[in-house]
C-alpha cells in the first residue's frame, strides 16, 4: 500500500474527515480527487537532495532543522514523505506514455484543486504527521501561465495564511513565462522541469506539442540564472523517462553530462518506463527496474566519485547500453591491472576499487595514519564490502591473480 493509499484508507476509516488547522474538521474531502491527482504524478520523482534552508522565526510550521518536527532527512539530505500531487490532471499535451495526455483513450475524471483547497489539505496532512513536505506538479492546459499562477497562489496561502515553512518542490511547466518562474523561485526550495528524453529528436517521438529547446531547455536556463542570483536552497533537478522511445543508456549519459555541466543541476532522476493501458504506448514492453538502478549507479560514479567521462563510457556495451551488473566493477576489470595496498593507495585509487565508497575511503586514509592494515577484518570494520574489494587489494602481501579476480567478481 502506497503512502497516498494509506492516507486515503485512514481518512475513509474516519468517515472522510481530515484534521485541519487548530483542530478544525474539514468534512466531505473528495478522496477520489486526492487519489487521482496523486496517482497522476506516476512518472515524477520527489526525492530531494541536500538543502541549506534555515528557518529562524518562532511560531511557524515546517522548520527542517528544529528538533521535534516530523521532517526526516537522510545523511545525504533526502527528504521523505512528500505530499506529491498534481494541481490538475487536465492536460492539452499529447505525451504518448502519460495517462493525463489528451491522447489517453481510457476512462478518467478530470479534477482540479482550488488554491485554498490544496493549501488546506496540505496543512491538514502535515499536521496529521502524514507528510513532511509538498511536491507540486500539474497537468498543462493551453495556458500554462494561468495554471502556474494558481499553483503559486497555493504556496502563498500556505506561507502567509498557515505560516508553513516546510520543504517545497515546485514543478515548472514547459513553456511558462520567466516572471512566473521567478515568482516560484522566491517561494520554493527546489525547482525542476522534466526533460523526459535525451534529445529533441526523441521528444518528437513522444509528443508533438512540446518544444524540447524552447519549452524545456530554455526554462532550465531561466532557473539556472535565477539560482546563480538567488541561491535556490535545494537547486534545480530534472528527470528522464527511461526507455519510452528506444533511447540507449549512452544517450541518457550524454544528456546527463550536459545537464550537470551546462545547467548546473543538483540531480538528474531516472523513472523507468512502464506502459499505461489506454495510451499510444500501451503495447510497448515495460523496461526492467534494474535499468533505472544501473543508471543511478552510473550517475553516482560521475557526480559523487568524480569518475571521468572516458572511464564511465567503459561500462557501456557496443550498443550503448548498461548490463545488469555493477558498472564500477566493469570499469575496474578493464582498467585496474594491479592490486592496491590499502596502506599506500591514494584516495582516488581507493575510490576506483569496487566495494569502497567515499566514506570507507576516508576511513581507510584516516585509520592508516596510526595503524597498519594487515587483516581483511580491519577493512570490514572500516565499511569496505570485502567480496567486491578483495580481488583488487593486496592485504599483508597477499593478492588475487587476475583470473581469481574475474571469477570472484562474476559469481
């Protein structure tokens, strides 16, 4: 049962009442609307990375740094339990994979919130301890500026009327004006525009109503300029729907590089394609979930481990795809000709060994300042994944042969 389904279920058990501001009961909440607009964000990723936001005033809600508040951040800053919803599921675009598309042939009801209604529901769920932040997206009508105005009005009500200062991820709609993006940047922690595909050519296969360059990349550039001026707390992100139009993993990798280098994004997210009945792509096979996982590993090697573009390209096969195995392992098998002594290897050398990440590499370097590493148990205690790492290490003079490495790593 998803978080949204739990909310609907619990609300049903309480006869459709949701606790609101100052103990008020909001009766007759349309739970089918809540469920439909929540499910409409199927391809949106609401995971958030680190934020430098701080709240100093008293008497407000949603301070992520104050103890006693229900926000929960992982060590890398990931905010969980977001209320992820569309403002409306009415859309005039024709994206072939989407259940909100005008090309969708299935039965659906069109729903829209009013700004006040969505603000009240958000604060109710927050006070009920169901959510820890808001992720707001929307279907796109012929007037994206009008929809964005209503979305921004929702945030203003949350901020000004309900004194909400919690985390907000705001989806910028393709084609929306610079002024509306600027207004959103002054309220939200994070902004994002979905690029969906790696290139304009692939976008033309998915939609005839979106301009990849003008509606999407140009808006990303607006956000970049605003962030450089204002320092948007959690920056800009985007996401790609993986496998909807036959693109290779290498195509995605090349777009990822452009997003990080040219748009200065904090994160690129990957949402594996799964067909929706009633859409033009309903008969296209779903992509395996491991493909998404391997793309995240590839992304991590570039963004966190600082592997070079040349190194990472080793992980792709001749067709430009990743296999269902650790790309770092494939890179290591093709580039590491000799074993490393953990007492002598540099930080960068340690990072290139499978089973050793940034934290364990730092621990090894700090530990060996006062201790000699001569047993594999010492490495295990420092957080090293021994099965992956040992074939590439020389511990107390002992090391694997190259064939031993290959056999061990491919079991």
